[in-house]
C-alpha cells in the first residue's frame, strides 16, 4: 500500500505543477502582432484601457501619464489584433500608439508623431554622383579604368574639348607628371616634340635618336619626334600611361606611353559641324562625316582648319608673331567581314599643314 500512496502523491504534485503552468500562461499571453484576442472594454480612461489591452496581448506599456490625463478611449467589443485594437481604441483621441520589435507599446501625442515622422521616413536623396565608365587599353585589352592596375590617366568623351585641348602638345594641360613641349630647339620647326613623363624623356629630336616616350595614334606608333605635334581632331580617348611600358608597347617607352584613339565610324550616314571664333581674328572650323559604304565597311572622315592672327606685334618689320595657320584631313575605317569579327580597324592621316611665325628669331 505504501508504494501506491507514493505514486498518488507524485501524480497530484504533477497535476498541481501543470495547473500552475496553465495559470501562468493565462496570466501572461504570448505576445504577437498577428494573434487575435477577444476584447470587451467599455469606454474608460486612457491609462486604464491601455494597461488592460497591453496585459491582454502580453505587451509592455510605455507612455507619459500627463499625455493621457483626462482622455477617455473608445469601447471595444470583438476579436482584434493588437494593431486594430490600438487603432480603434485611440481613434479621435489625438493619441497615437507604436509597436516596437521588443513587444513594447509606446503612446505619444499626434503632434509629437508628426514632428518625429521626418526622422522615420526615408529622405529622398538627390541623384548620386556616378563615376564615368572609361574604357582603356593600357594593357592591350579593353577594361574599365577603375580595374586597371597601371598608373594611367584617361580622358574620354568631351573632356578634351571642354578643356581646350586642341593639339597634341596640350595634353600636358590635362595630366600631371608630363611635359609635352612643341618647337624642339634643334629641329628648327614647330611640329617636333619633347615629351617627358616623370622626368624621363629625350631632348634630341633628330631622326637618328629614338624618343623616350612612345606616342600612339590608333595603335600606330609615331616613331620620330618630328611630326608628333598635330591637331587633335575627332578624339575619343586620350590615355597617358606612366612608367616603363616595354613589355606591352615595345621599345622607346622607358618613360611611358601616350595613346590617342579617334572616334569609330557610325552605322548611319551623319556627321557633325563645329565653328568657333575668338579674339585676334581666331576662327576654327571642323567637319566630320560618317559614311557607311556597306554593312561590313564603315568610314568616317574629318577635316579641320584653324586660323589666328599673331598676338605679339614686332614694330621693326611690322610683323605679327605667334599666329596660327593649320589644316588637317584624317579618317578612319572599320571592316567587319563577319559578326563579332573585325578584320581591319585603322585610320589614315594623309595631310596636315602647319605654319606660324615664332615669337623670336634664332
């Protein structure tokens, strides 16, 4: 009999523990914004109604008692979620309730909620600054400038035109660490160049001496200093690559390389015209035309003329010095015998004439 009595005592203890757990669960319901509860609340003071509602849904309550003083809430009768119960309870009372992720109900005045709204609502941002995607061929492959592990400065689109880069010797106006000087001392003409990048270059422009910085126009190497100063017309991208580039560009690039790429022909017949005028009787004309010969062959030709009187007057012989008188004709063609297979992509620059009076005699 004793073992049976012990078993009865254990069973009663278990039932008692289960009853306590059920009672505790009924006193503290599981919190959740999606669950519904049966509510029957008459019209009463706001603090009492909020406390009853928070206890029914298992939420904590946070508010300033002075905000709800002398405010009576609406009656509730039916099944509600916590959001719908708060909305119906406080409708027309100038109070607004908020639910937090930690199951806390906060109550504020509508004026306070309106003042805090701009901080909670996303502020419309202005259009973000975007870096222009510049495609370079500094490593003999087309890649984004931001992904190129080479010290290179690239300028595409209208950047050279906006900065008044009219000639190849104006490239040093764009890029640091480069000196591009025209009118080399020994050559005796104003179409020879002296190019230095990071202090490395060549001062001798004669035909028997190779330059220290390579100059490429549409991947064609300009092998001599004489003729390296020319008008930049119809340019697409200018790249200045610093440091020795013998592995990818070959000899005569111990200081670096300058790569000039002109615009490719368009698929349709069209073109552009540009006319500029300025002081000292300056006028500059440029014409470029896209001429698609066939579906596989496209061409683009351009011509430019520039005239300007001298801006320094020499009284001894009544001569204006520093004038500009140049004209150039160039073009580019692309032959694609099959889709995604370009056989020829080249340019031609058959004629360029420059003449000007120097500012001083030698």
